[in-house]
C-alpha cells in the first residue's frame, strides 16, 4: 500500500447524506476478480445514462471537477454493503481523501487498507467546504502527520484519528506482515483453547 | 463477586490474542465464512505474498451472490462464471471446504451457517459480507469485513478491532398478530435512523425478543447493519439450544450438554451496564412498508408517505424529495394505494423455512394478481427441499409464484433476477437503496406475509385484514 502523509488536491463536493456503497459502485461491477480498474464504474448509475452517456445532472461530470482528489460528502458516507470495491473505485478514480461528518464503519476501515484517508469533521465545517467547492475551484491540504485540513486562506481544522490507523497509513504498512510477527501469540491462543 | 458483564464483553474478552495500549485488540476468529464476490482478490493477495490459509478447518465457503436461481448451469455472464470458478479453484488450492452450486449444502452464506450448526453461541464469526450480523442471533459476535480483512483472517485467523461501545435495544411487550420480526426491526430503524448503531454492537433484549423463534431473531440481527451497527446479537437461551441440537456441526451427545452449560454462561449478567439503551414497545408496532431509498424511510402500512415540507432540516427535505422522486411517489400518498409489479420472497433476511411457511399460508388457494410477477427464492438447497416436502412449492406455484433455486437473487440482482427500471417490487430483503434490485428499480421492504399479501392484491395491504386461516 502507498503511504499517505500530506495530500493537496482539488475538492469535489457531493452534497448528499447516506451515500451507500451500492451507489459508490453498483453490484453489476462486483463480478470482476481484480482489484484494479473500478474507477470507471464509480457512482456509475449517477454518472451515466442507460446508454452509457454521461449525465449532465451529476456534478462529477462537470469539467470543473476534473482531477479532483478530495471528496467531501454528507453524513454516514459509505453505508450498506461491506464491498471493498467502493474504496477501490474511489482510489482508482483518483480520490485520496474523503471528508464527511460521519462514516459507516466497514467502509471507514476499508479505506485505510487502500491508502485512502477518511477524515471526520463537524457537519457545519463540511457544509462550508461543500459550499466553497460548489462556488469555485477549491483546494485543500490534508496533513495526516499533523491531523489538519487547511485551505489557502484562513481555514484550519484538526481531526481525530486512531494512532494505529494513522501509523498504518503514514507508513503504508502491510497489516498481515505486522500481525504475522505475533504468530507465537496466535499459536499460544490456539493451544489455550485446545483446538 | 465479579462485575456483571454483557455477552458482548464476555465474547470479546475470551478472544483477545493481543492487547496493547493505543492499539486495537487482536481478536481470534472462530469461523470465517467465504463467498465468491468478496474473496478472489484476497486469495490472489495470499498467492502474491506466498502466504497460506492458517486454518482451512475454520473456514467454510459457498457460492450465493452470483448463482442463477433457474437453469442452474446456464451462466450467460462470463465474468460471473469466472468468479464462481475462481472460488472453486481457490478452495481447492487452499483446502477450504466449499458448498458449490451443485452441493446439497449450498445456499446463502447466512442461511447455511446456522443450518449446518457452524454458527454457535460465543463464537467470533466474520465474512466478507455486511449481513454477517445475522449469526448474532445465536449469541455469536459476528460482523462483516472488507476483502483486505478477509485476506488478513485467511492468513492469520485474527483481526484487529477497536472495541465498539455496547447498545441495548430493549423490546418490551409482545408483537401483535400478523406483526413479525421484520416489522420490528424496520420499526426500530424507522424510529432511530440508519446510523443510530454506528460505533456500537447491539444486544437485543426484552420480552418480544425472548419470544421470537431463531428465524425471527436472525431477521432482527441481520438488519443490525442497516442501523449502522458493527454487530447485533441476542443472548442464547433454550430456543437457541433447541435449534442447534442435532445440527451436523453442533456438538453431539454428551458434548452437546457440556456445550450448553458453557453457552449458558455467555448470557448477559443481571445488572450489567451498556453504553447506551433504547427501548421500544412491541405492542405499538404495525406491519411496516418502506417508502424511500434507505431502510429508515419506513412507515406503518396504515400511513401515508411523508411530505418534504414537513422536514425539520434542509438536508432532510432534500433527502425526502430525492427519495420520492426516485420512488415515483407523491407527498402524502397512502402507502396502501401503491401498486406493485414484482414480489420477491427471499434473501438472508427472510428466506428460511418459517418465512416460506408464513407466506404460503397467505397465498394458499389464492392467485397472484395478473399484473404481478412473484417469485420465491429459498435461502438454501435444504430449505427448498424441506419446503417441498411440506408441499409449499405446490401452494406457491398454484398461486402463480415462480419457485426458484437457492441464492441471493433479487436482493441485489447480481444474477439475472432483476427488477426493470421504474418498476416496483415488494421485497423481503434488507436494502431499498437506489438501483439495488436493478438500475432504476423501486424497492419496498416488507415481511414475507406482507409480500405475499401484496402479490395477491397487487398493492400493499394490511396483512392483518387479509382473509386468511392462520395468522400467528
């Protein structure tokens, strides 16, 4: 996994609450056996008409958000299915950071395994960011080390994150390798339970 | 005397492999269930690093999401076919038991785990599927995980978990006639919203829960994830033990009695405290129907869909407007006036034998309305066989239902069982998200009884007013 320390990028505002993983990546694209190539299907049913043409009424298709790498959305982002295809699609499309007032917890955990930083900020701040990004090309700098979100003006917010997840992402560690260092403890546990 | 504990604390404590400050706990996993959709990339990850599956004997796989429920071996979609073949190859390579499409044990992963007795009280159970919470009905700590975590569990038989807070959902009194476990969980989510469980493990307690069958309890725990909870469970009791007695993977003979003694120690102690508690009165609950695009957008069948003008916040107003637009409904429209074109009885929420029995009682001797296409998809091969032994297949087919083979089917429409754009389905599944049952499809979540009644009438009716011999 690629480490993530500081990320500066263009914000894409998605002013919707309870965005579920069925919307992030619809089920017809879950049949593939690879991890890559899901970006083209991100928000597919919102992005495209039945004939595969981009929908004008969905803002991600707007030229001004081309190259956006920071997604800002409403509360409970990523609810529903556990499909890791959701962060795979976001990452493959180019998103590195997702900001929301709250996240569904399987999605939240899945992000860290894929080099995406989910940042929880207060609802009024998220609304402010959404409004800014809807008005103009708006960039943010997200610093994981300092746990801050800044714009080029006066905005500076701090966010909470568990030290374990922070360290994993900062270093891009392979979690399985970390756990396998504890193999003796797992052996011991299995001996204790007798099976 | 030791401090009273909840079942959640007890199971958690008994599975800690490693615990250090500022880190999640490393938990041991007793049972890892695997299906075709969320596992291929995990096995590929193992291969790339030259890793093994630590405990194939604690791992069990089946195919459910993609499988056709008719013409079982005609899989037109090559990508689906490859995904199923990939699971078969992976299970062979890593020596994992697999109930594939032809196997008599095949079925929806959350139906077959309990049915085989793999699901037991006190176990930690994971699966790359959010509805893993279903197994909590047995007093197991069961939760959904992503594919990277599937790979982690395959390689290490453990998972890193920050301990969630505990939430007691206490259901007082008893459900009325014709009101089911499905109505109860929908009513709970309607009242408290789709994220009241976020950050929590729920224990369901109270008289109404105690009086539910194991099947009803599975329906409740299944939808814990729709409330955002990490898991949902119910302390085991006689109902649990009776269900497990004689199941293939349950302890047998004297070992069973010993196991029951141990399982009895799991139940939440008198006086144990939770981080939060909500209470609900079972007697107040009516049969429910969802009107919108998440499971909290739900009303009693006697009521009308909301008006966006009555919303208390701009976000809520916008969400109601979007949902009504997607669902093709008008503000204040009575839900009983809504006509449906499809009925789906199935899914890990409601496809067990008792679900089918209850639906069959409603349709017995009646006909599905001619504008409705209705299907029953049993949760497993063995549910199907048991239903056929009782003649339920004949009752359904004579009424005009299609009688299918086991799988996830129209709950998420990954196979050919799809609701066409703009059409409406009364569904016993768990999610009414946009496009869930097909692009543009409109889903209304209901109980099996309510779905059966809707099939006959072509619209939502209060099942309690149906002319039906037995309603329990």
